[in-house]
């Protein structure tokens, strides 16, 4: 709440100053203080007024001595020049800005520094007192659109989320579901709580999550080979500072080789300047219980090192069908700043979730059973469809140390070493004949099992270990008008994936879901379909130049990147090709330009390229039937990488009303689509070459700065995407040329409204997704659907050491008890079709993800 008495004091000081120094202008912003301490607030505000007065005197004296042609004036887009209030984090946020990624660091390094003269030239003679909210969750109440539309300046389409939006979501949610309201995004979550992200569909401008790059603190965080974005493996909701989505193209410095659909970036909060912490307790539908705790060290001694560590536990029943999921998670970060602008950080995220796959029904099953199309709760009734056979676990450890060095006034460097380790298993149920068996092409005789029956029920077990280490580096040279950057990225990745089978006892129990006690054959070797070792090395070099002119109103960027990927896979099963190799080298030029028409208006244009190597470890391996020894899949030896060429033109306006609009065009060759296939009941990823594709469309985003505590938001996309080729099917071709591309709704959009007066807060978000095809022949599709979420909450005054306690209610998927949200298994045709060469191509059956039902979550949060 603004202090009128303090404003009067500041105004008087300014009045006296104006008498002595005519035609001198300055703007000062101060944050409001805690309303719970009015007397102390007046005293502190008067002190701030005196300090402001002295600073103004010093500034005017400096201006009087400065020549009129003084350079280095701040850009009018800077918050100080635009007369905006400077707001910090909440009670438990860091006092300084978060450490930046390489691209952001280069931008900051090249930006002109503000001067008192610049502020005076662009600001009226008035005092702007902005009341930044004081919260435990980091909400400031300053971002347009309720946290959905932070200001962007890049010469390409980019949207984002800040704590103003993130903190109002359910504490169980993950970034995949959070970005659902951004323009061009279509998210189909299989879990309303966000506990599991194993079965989630995500697309941006019609390109799937397998074509979307994902970085976490500048570290590549998606699966390095199948490219699935497991956003639940990174930070807890309470620790996410911001999320950024570049629709259509990734940063040239990003350590990615699959980002034809854009880049999703997540930033972890910085440790607080002072010791403290945060506690969040959440309970809700489906037996949800979640506990989160975080401790900030503050500055440790006088070392300049700050750190935090957090831990959370979450458990919830599956929203449909039997089973319960659990998740243990740890985040930690330490930062150190030294010199003038150098800083380093150490980041750690550990995740250990255990859950059960939900059944993905066909259209016929969905129409007959709806949300009751599930795995069996009882082994005696379900047999191999017993839900316990669907257990899966994907553990992860992410380590990184992003570091920025300010070497001289014009030279800086960024270095990010990282190491990721993913390990776990994904299982399914199957029935095995006991009389004979094959491992590869080798007849290994009867199975050694404890039953004399002709077949046994078993768990089909898939275990994996993935290790990914690398170093991303860049050197930046800043001159008067140019910033030249050169960079190099190297990564080394290995994966071991092995299949086993384990016999179930009479109750459906499995001795080890990780294959420690496998079924052996008469030949004395474990029954297995594949035993694959995979090695990949990536080298990428880039050069990028940014030119600025006309007082930084014009920006022209050009860059070139050469990405080289080398792969080798070995399959140790008898009869399979032992070794398969593949090498890719792709040139990736980029160009972009922007012009700031006014301090609040910008236009931009760009042309970009990107590529994506084929996904899935099974793509490069042979595997065989364990019953007949016949080959079930032949290795791919000539899969070409996906390549895209894109163009954009866009416009932005920032003020009370904020507008962002863009037109885009993309041409893709060798479109690589990832689809789920089931091997002995285990869901695995396969890569499909869908030929060429052309995508054209428009996006729009509108957001209002908080006005009388309200902040509305609107986004939408029109997309026209067509297949450019007839696709191969057996010895014939499906007549798909000119058909609408799969997973590309023509219209999608969102509306939102948020309210926050510092005490009471709430939000409403409604998302619409148009119908989308699941087959390349366009003969089966998902109906359009809408989802709606509501948040209500209240903040209480601080009490002793308890800071800004609050209670929050999240209502998820209001009025929607289940819907088809995305295609799990893509197929060519759902109906028998006559091919180009006259043969009849048999029908196939696509499978679908089921969107989550209604859920409610109540959470209590407090800082200390």
C-alpha cells in the first residue's frame, strides 16, 4: 500500500530541487513495505526519501558537468527509461537477478548501461511508487497476463511464464502442462495432477515434443535419444523461476540437435541473499499427499557463496484404473559472484518416480468403455493385463555448472559443463509358451519355469542406463556496434538397454521388476529380445554476429552452425547385425532482424534452419520373436535426419495492453514422427519417416498489465499443415499427398483472467484444442475439446518467523471427466485403403492418450 505521507515528503524534496536545478528530470521507484508494520514503514520511507533526494542532487550535478553528446544512454525499452517500477522477488526469492544462460549473458553484456542523464531525459518529473507484492512464493504481481506474457525482445516468436503464473498452478504440476495456454501449444496430459509425465502429448505449431529442444539452466535435459521431454525430472514447481518457449527455432548457442519445433527453457531460482526457507503441504483428489521443504543458506560467511537445497515427496492414486504413483525429488543450487560481472553456479536435480502405465485405448475401446478402458486390478481375472506388470521407473540425476567470465570490458566467455544420468525400467505383461524358445535366431529349447503348463504369464522387462556428459562454451567480443560470438559444444552419450522376462507367481507377483531373476532357457541363457549398447558423440561449432544501430533501435543478427552427430550401436543377440553406424553433418544458417519503431513497438523478421536426428535406440537394431525366431524388426540403415527451413514476421507492443502477433511458414523434409509401439506389452518408441510437410499459420497473444488488480490474457493459433508426399506402406504408397498432417489442430487458443490484491488472489484459464488427425490418410481423428482450471487463494499477514503464509485451492479440468487428448500410436490408415499402385493396404489401429479427469488440490505455503 502506498504511503501518502512519504510521497508528500519526496515531492517536497523534488520541489526544492527543481527550484535550484531547472529543467532537470528524474524518476525514482520504490517498493512498498509490509502493510503489517505501518509505523516502521513511514520511518523507512522517509529514509528512502532522503537517500533519493541525495541521489538526485548527485545525479543533477553529474549531468550539469556532462557534455551534451554523452554516449551510453539507456535504451528507452529499459524499465528505468520507460518509467516502470523495479520489482524484486518475494520474501524467499533472491535479491539479485538469476544467473543467465549463454544467450542471455551475451545480450546483457552487449546492452548499454543506464545513466542518470538517460533516465532524466526519458522520464517525467514525478515519483512512481509501485507496490510490489510481498509473498512467500515469489509472486510480484507485475507480469502482464497474470504471468503469461513477460516482455520479449528477441527477433523471433517467444513466450514465457513467470512466478506470477507458475506459483498459482497446482504444486504437483510440471512445465509440460504449465505452457498449455501459450500460443501454438497443444498439451494433452494423461494425469490431471501432473504426477507423471510418462504419457503426455505436447506439440508446438503442430510439431511434437520429440521435435522440441529442452534445456534446464542451459543443460540439455530431454532424453538424448528418443527426445521425450520428461519435465518432471527437473525442478519442483516452487523452485522454477521462469519458463521460456521459442516457437519455431532454438537459440544458435543451445546444445540441441532435435529442435526443429523450437526450444523450451527452464530456469531455476537463485538462492536467497538471506537465510530462510519455504514449506508447502498439498492434499487433494485421488489420495494425493505432497510435502515440500526448502532451506536457503544465505551468504555463507563472507565467501560470497549462497545456496539452497529442497526435498519433496508426492504420492497419488492413478486417476483411472488401479495403481499408485510416488515421486521423490531433490533440487539444489549454489552461486558465487566475483569481480565485475563474473559468476558461477552449481545445479543439481535428482528425481525418483515410480508409477504404472495407463492403458491407451483404441477408438473402438474408447467408445465402448470410455475411462473404464483400463488394466485389470485383479491378476486372476486380468492375466497378462494385470496392472502391476505395467510398473515403470525413470530415475534421473542432472548436474551442471553454468559459468560466466567477464574477461575485459569487451570480452566475455560462457562455459557450461554438465552430466546427466538416467536409469530405470519400463515393464509390461505377456504370455510365453514354455515348450520352446528363441534368443535371436538361436533355438534355446524349453523355458526353465516353475510351471508344467503350456504357457506362463510373465512380466516383459526393459531396463536402461543412459549417461550424457558434455561441455557447451562460447566467447563473446563486444565492440561499439557489434557483438561477435563463437561457440563449441561437445557431448558424449551412452545407453545400455536390455530386455528380460520374469515369471509371475500365482498371485501375480514378480520377484524383481528390474530383471534380477529372469527366466532362463534350456541353453542356460536368459530369454531376451535385445541387448543393445549405443554410443553417440556430438560436435557443434557456431559463429554469430549481432549488429546494432540507430541507438540500438535496429538489430541485425546472422549466424551459422555446423552440427555433427556420430552414432554406433551394437546388438548382442545371436543372429542380429552386430554393429550399425550412422553419421550426420548438417549446416544450420540463421538470420534475424528487428526494429524498434517506438519505445513500445517492435517488428521483426527471421529465417532459420534446424535438424533432428532419428530417434529411438531400437531404430538401429534387429530384434526377433522369442517364440519362432523370426525377425520382428530390421535395423534401419538409411534414415535421413529431419531438416526444416522456417520464416517468421512478427510485431510486438508493450504498454498497458500488450500485443504479440506473428505469421510463420515452415518446410520440413524427412519429417521424423515418433510413435509408441508395444513389444510383448512394453511400450517403446519407434521412428516414422513421414516425408515432407508444409506448415503455415498465425499466432496472436494479448495481455493486460495488472489494472485494478485484474490481468486478462488471450492467445490463439491458426495452423494449416499438409503432407507433401505419398507415404510408403509395404510395397505400395498411401495416397497422402495434400492430406492434413497428423497432430495439427487447425485452431487452438486460450483465455485467462487473474486477480491479485496482495491478500486475495485467483485465476481462471480456459483452453480450446480443435480436432486433430491420428492417421496420415485422415480417416480417424480426435474430437475437439476444452479444459478449464481455476485457482483461489488468500495470503495472511506474517506472524513472528512465519512469513506470508497462504492457502490455495486448485480446481483442474472443471467439467471434463476424460477425453482423448492425443495420439499415442500413429498409423497410416485406420480403414482399408487402395494404394497408388493398386494394392489394398490393410487397416491399422491407432491408440490414444486419455486426458485427465477432474481433480482438486488444497495447498498451504509459508516462508520462514
